[in-house]
């Protein structure tokens, strides 16, 4: 990847990191949605992001000891990796991240949890690093694989650096490249939004939210973050090609992600409306319109 592009991506995510927003306006801020996703993955409405994935990974490992060394590409502030350390799935992580601000946050988070000796953050491109020739017991992709410019190359490299018996752990966006939603996806999303009460579109911070959702232009995507969903549609085919009999669980998102962005702030956490919308999301999975998926592969 060119240095200018790395710098652009790093600055974008540093900017995102420094924007303070405590509103519950995205699906990952909703405990109810997280429990729903975990239920989809492992059959139990567990609390906490990746709780279901950790449960499945430990089930696959059975009586094996804790995985010694994990690799994470695009680790952000490291909280997801620290979660795996705290749950004794992995003993140590080497993390790669382009945003210096997120790396600073990650080191501070590790210090606060007393885990600084078990996690290393590097402001480097993993694929050009000396660490790309080492072997790992886990390769961890959490909403970062969809930022790879070539999903097949990233998944193949993940397989290559895994030790025999190592785990490929992925929880990621697998929807349309560069958010170029299909007409059917937009019809479903906007049909749902059209049925919602006007008060749900009232923005607590100012001008009301738009009722109609569209797709961004390619120019806007490239100017904002050229890595965003660059090759996301290829993630599942790549995993199926590279790993033998991987576990792949579509986890939805057409409704809880695309439809509820921003307006989620006005939908109560334990409301019947949110429960109904999540049931609707399950129906879109059956129609093959998932935007997210969990995957577990063994080398």
C-alpha cells in the first residue's frame, strides 16, 4: 500500500477517534443488539462483543491450552484484543494499526487493565513488516478485514502465518463494496424507515435525521477513507476458498446497521419496536442480504 494512502487512512481514523459522541446511535452501542448477534452466532444471548465467538473458539480448542500468540491487523484502540486476553483465549497479541491516536489509546487501555506486557502495538503495514514472516496461533480480524484492499490476499496471508492447528477468528462487515447498496436493500430499508414515527427522526443534536437512505458516491468514499469496504464482498468467498470447512455465520445488519444508523438513539433499548426490527433483520438474512458475518477457520 502506498505511503500516502496509509497516511490518509491513519488520519481519518485518528479524526474519528477524537470525535466525542456518547449518543447510542450505532448498533455496537446497543446491548440488546449485541445479545441478538451473539444469539445468532452461538444460540445464547450473551452480553459483550465477541462473547459468542470466544465461546465457539474455546469449544473448538477443547482441552488445548491458551493460544500463545495472536496477530491483529487494524486493531484500533485494542479493546477487542484486550477482551480476548482477559478471557484467556490468547496469551499475547501483536497489533498493527495506522492511526497513531488509536495506538496511544490502546497502550493506555492496556496499562489501565494491567496487560501492557501482553500486547504490542505497531504503527506499520503488517504485510510489509518483518512480523509477516513469523507464525501465530491466532489471526484476529474484527471489523478490519473489510478495510483490506484485496480480501483474498489478506485471508491467504492469514492462513500462511498460522501455525498448524491455529485459529482464524473473524467478525466483520461483509456487505457491498464501498457501501454500494443494491436497489432491493435500499427498498427494504427505506420501506421500514417510512413506517416509523416522525419523532424517531428527531436529532437530539440539531437538524433532524434524513428519512431516506441512499448510497454514497465512490468519489466520496475514496476521499473519506479509500479502505472502507474496499473488497468486503470477497471476504466470505475468500474464507471458503482458503480454509477447509470453516464455520461461517451470517449475522445480519441490513436493519440494525443500515436502517437504524443515527435514529437508533431514539429507539428505546428494551422496546418492542427494537425487538421487532431485529426479527425483521433475521428475515433479511434468510434473503441473503447479510451485512456482517462471523467466521472461524482452523489450519
